[in-house]
C-alpha cells in the first residue's frame, strides 16, 4: 500500500490540489495530512483519497476542519493519533509540541509522521522511522512524500505550482 503524506499546506489550495493529483498519479491509495491546513477548503482539496488528518498549531477552526473531514469521509485523529494500514502502525502528529512527539514515539510505531518544521525529514530512531514530508508553504521547495508500506521505500516529490 502506498500512502501520500502532506503537511503545512497553510491554505495553499492550488498547490494542495496539485500535490494530491501528483500523489494519486504516483499510486497513493491513502493520504495522511500532518496539520496546518488553516482552512476547511484544504480538507476538500485532499478529498481525492481516503484521508487521515491531525490538527496543527495554525488550525484554529478545529470544528470547521472536523466538519470538512466528515464531509469528505476522512478520519480526524485530533491533535495526535495512530492508524494501522497494511499491517503497519503509523503515528501522526503535527510536531509542534516536543513532549507529545516523545509520548507517541515511546509507543514504538513503525512510522511517526509529522510536519511543522517545513523541512523534509527521513530518519530512524530505534525501530521507528520519523518522516516529515516538507511543506507546501514557506519552504525552499514545496514537497510531499510517498511511502510504500510494503517495501518501506519513501520518495519525496516536488510540487511545482506557482
């Protein structure tokens, strides 16, 4: 199973739409958004795939975002959560609260997906692979990630929409 990972879209609807289309074209079967949508419109832009979503530090309208997630059939994981896909445990958090990151990392998921820094990251800490897909706003280059859960192959994909 291939999972598209996005974060820090910050109300960039055209870039988000392009990113989701790119992920679908590359074979993504599900989408995980690591927070900082900033508006419910971005949730709708992510609706091309089954989605799992967490809130970030810039997501002040949590009720509106949650309503949008329900409208598109997505799963709201709140500020932090875990999902199992293809037999792998994926913990998801925005990454803005270090104590919360440590708490979910201590549960030893297979993957810990996060955002916040706007920097693509791929590193192993113990048995957990920590992945930040980058950002679609305020970043040197706009990136998303595609993770193949069966082969453990991760690719960062550039999103080139002005």
